[in-house]
């Protein structure tokens, strides 16, 4: 079946707010966004929860997969559709805002009724790593489908470092210095509060966990233990690079979407960076070897990251 890859058109937004946004000077855009967010929350009762979550990993391909799905004609955008959103960051850093606030990020029942068979979701690479996110998600969206994208942890950590350098949050001059400093940086994180206090946020846990995020077997099972196998899909990032069409076909089938053949399956959000020092690469391969093996046993398949 031939299909257009143009996203679903139509803006689920009061006309007055659309006009207000267009006429508002840039310095006042934050105030308009606050009004939009408030409107979404006030209409929360008419807004169904998402159909799927992409939970990570960070620098593992979530941006690419999200952008592929945005192009699919049966994948609805988050609300407001004129403002491209990847995530509400609800289950990691905004859970204290409440479920109505979360519902306010998604299309209304009326809007969805005009697009039968369509789905909507969100993606946060912090969801998989945050120790409380899986339990929070299952308490709110137990029927959601869960997609995890895992990348070779050595490549993921190195890419993560350069991403933080580009963002200006990482000030250590080398990747080696950053991974050597990781344990000390995390020493002050209150893990009990991270699990139990929805308003608690740790910059160190979110931004400087280059090694820890690649120990997938420590945090992916928190999701696999609460969501049944038929609701979870674990992908290899390397397969997305080598066979994007094949991987996206699996994702479409998993989400119950019609196959759309003309999606632009390019890689998104991968920055250029110098090559990793071979000695560092070998060091991290050995570091991750037992963690990877434990992950393979948990998943029942080899991800070939030797």
C-alpha cells in the first residue's frame, strides 16, 4: 500500500491561543507556553494517556526513532502540535506535577477520533535509567507499549560525554577525566530521595553518569519486571544504523501501525567527535564485559558487543 509520509495535519489548539502565539514577541514566548500548558492541564479529562514510551538509552538512538515516528502519518504529535516535543519528562523529573499535567501534553479524545488507528507517545532517555521511573509509569500507563534502544555501552558513553561538552554542562577536558571522576561526582546523590521524592532532582545523576547508564542490566529489568513481554520491545542501536528499514518495520508492527515505506530513515542528533583513544576503548570493553554478559542472559540473546 502506498502512503504519504506527511505527518497528520491539524492543530488541536484554541484559535485565540494560536493567534496569541503568532503575535507574541520572542521574550514573551515563555508566558505563552505557560498558558498553553495550563490549557492542556485544564482539559486533561478529555486527553487520553499515551500509547507508548521510548525509554532510552541516552545517545542510543532515541532521537532517530522519535523523528522516524514523527514522520509516520498515523503517529500524532504531542500537544501543542505546533511546538515539537519529544518528551514531557514526567516519570523522571516532573512526576510531582501530577497526572493531569501529564495528560495535558497529549491530544484530546475529539482530536484522536478524527484519526482512527493513530497512536501517540513520548521519548525520554532518562526514563530507563531513573530508578523510580518504571514503577511510576506502570502506575499511570500500565497498558503502554515500552521501547528501549540499547547501544554498545562504550560507544554510548563516549558519545554522551561529547554531547554534554557541546551542551556546556561538562567542563572536564577529556573523556578519561570524566569517567574517572564519575564515582566521586555521584557520591553526593541521595538515592533514597531519588526513588521516593518526586520533586528531588540530581544534576549529577542525570548529566554525569557516562559509565553507569551503560550498565543496562542494572536498570532495564526494572521495566521488564513490571511490563509483560508482549508490551516491550528491546532494540539494538547498531541494527538501526545497519538496517533502519528493517528495524522501523518492527517498530511499526509492534505499535500496530500501517507500514509506511517512504520515511526518511536518517540518523539524528549524532555529533562529530574525535576518535576514542584505543586504550580507553579497550579498558571500557573489559569494564563492561561482565555487565554485558549478565544483560545477554537476562534478555536471552547476545547483543554482540565484544
